C-alpha cells in the first residue's frame, strides 16, 4: 500500500538515483523517470490524448485531478511529447514491450535471485534503446491499477489491478509515491495467479522496457486492445510498440470451422477474412500472444516458432543457459 513515510520516500529516491549513470543523459532520464513513475496517471492521460481522436471510437478520457498533478502538468506534457516524438521508429523508440507467452511471463515472476543478462540481442528486442534485462530483488513484486483502463473511466475494462511491477527500485518507488494506483505487495504465487487469470481473459502479457526505467524491464502489464495505450498505438498508428513473442499463430484449415472466434479475440488485428470469407493470419501483424489459441474451440490454431535469427522468445532459462555456455 501507499507509504507516505518521508524516510521511506528518501530511501526509494536514493535507490532510484543509483540506477542511472551520472551523465547528462542519465540525469535527463532520471528526471523523466520521476515524472513518469511519480505521476503515471497524468503521463498516460496525455499519451492517450495525443492520438485519441484518431481511433475508430474515441473515448471521453478522465484526467486525474489534484494539486500534485496541477503542479507538474506542463512538465509531464513535455516528457510525453518527447517520448511520443520517438515512438515511430525502432531506432528511436524508448518505451516499448516484449510480448510474452504465459510460460515466459511466469519465469519472470518466479525468479529466486537477481538477474543480470545485460542488453538483450535485437533478435529478442528489436529496438535500439531500452532493452536491458536486469532485475534486482525479483521477489519484490507489486500489483498496481492499470492506468490505461482507468483513464477510460467507466468504459475501462475490469479488473483494473492487473499491472505487475517487478524488482527494485521500481516497487518501492511505486508504493512510496503513487497513492492513486492502489499499489500493494504480492507474493510470487499471487503474481502467478494474476497472470493466469489475465491469460484466461485473452490479455497480452507484455514486459515493458523504458529509458526512464534505466532502459530495463520493470513491469509486466496484462493488456487488452480496447484500453492499452501501447496496443492502440500499434494497431491504429502502426507505431512499433510491441515486439512479438517469438511465435506466430498458424491455422489448421482442416480443423477450422470458420466460426470467427479467433478473429474476435485477436489483440493485434492480425486475423482477417480472405476473399473466400475464410479466416487467415496476417503474419506481419501477429505477435504470438496466445489469445486466439484460447478462443479456438476446435484446437485448430497452434503457435509456431519464428526463425530465431529473426525473432526469439524472451525465455529466461534458455538465455541463462546460453550465458553459462
């Protein structure tokens, strides 16, 4: 739960400061981090507002209110504008995610020791910026409300407590600063339960990386295509916000009964009907999130590995084995 203790806030501030290099760029990212992590409801509000009118069904967004938000309003706008100016290219995008299969996400939330795999290869994270897999104190896990769901007000999907923050200093910062996100510490078993429940709903498990999180993986969000700011950006603005899981959906046409359930559940608008009205997968759009597998009642869809030299899964066990030779 939110911790207003001044000493705790000072401690988490020092911990946050330590993960950023003492360079001009590092200090700039630290300042951005404090705006992003400390006022994330306002940050996501402005990010979503920037393209809301371009969506097929724009929302009446709910702007967070309060003196704390009023004070930093212009600074948050500047930070969001800076972030938005970079999202259109893999070379400059500094706020993005890796789609995870359920078993890959489960590996992350059940780590028993600190993890430092350094900078992930571009065959896993095809971005130039923000792709370090470093997790300190992985057993420190918090769940917070999804800001993307909350910014839609009553139209936002439920439940809202589906975003998992992993490791330090991110967990302490979230609990010590953000009274609006209802953050709470959870056990690894509780985190697994959240992942599995979201999986059953067909949500996308997305491991998020950001320059203002020192370029690291810092959370696993469980995203829906109606609320998630990153998913909406990807689907309707073609912004490269989510790297694929390393798998792609394949339909067995001998088993398929053309019911269309997979098309309705696809999170990436990748399943469509061809000229003969048969469902097909657009492999350029598919991110291998598993939602269509769960929707299919005829076991007609499988995930197949993509060429690992092009795109590989974020499989921690496999990566650790490679590092250990």
